[in-house]
């Protein structure tokens, strides 16, 4: 289960990197790309919650981080729709996401 979640989050991370590059270069991206990024992130989060519900208590930290990451993602979407600068939010969102991804990779490969 965790390996599949990690695979999904790998795709999410690569998509997020593309989105972040677009923000810092000032380009405009297809809104469906960001929605797909968010949808896959929710799928991965669901898989992590499923694994935690089956008894893997180590994943609670990932769930907590995911709540913060999702909140920042929603805030970025709202602010971007208003045309406001979101670079600081992108850095915070990405930093938490990298931490969450690293922990998930550790939990997936180390028992």
C-alpha cells in the first residue's frame, strides 16, 4: 500500500515541480494540470490514510503534514485566482511536501 502511495506521490511531486517552475517564471498553466496534481495528491493521501487505518501509526505524522499541505494548496488556488503573488506559499507548500514525501519513503522502505 505504501509503495503505491509513494508512486502516486512521485507523480504528484513531478507535477508540482512543473507548477512551481511556472509560478517562478511567471507563466500561465492549464488549470486542469493543477487540478490533476490536486486529485492525485488526494488519491495518495487516501492511500496513506487507508494504511494508517490498518494499524500503521507511524503515518499519523504524514496525515498531519498532508492537512497543512492541502490547506496551503487551497490557499494558493484562491490567491492565484485573485491574481495575487503566491511565491512564498509555493515555497512553504513545497517544503512541507518534500518533508512528507521523505517520511513516506522512509516508512515505505524501513520497517
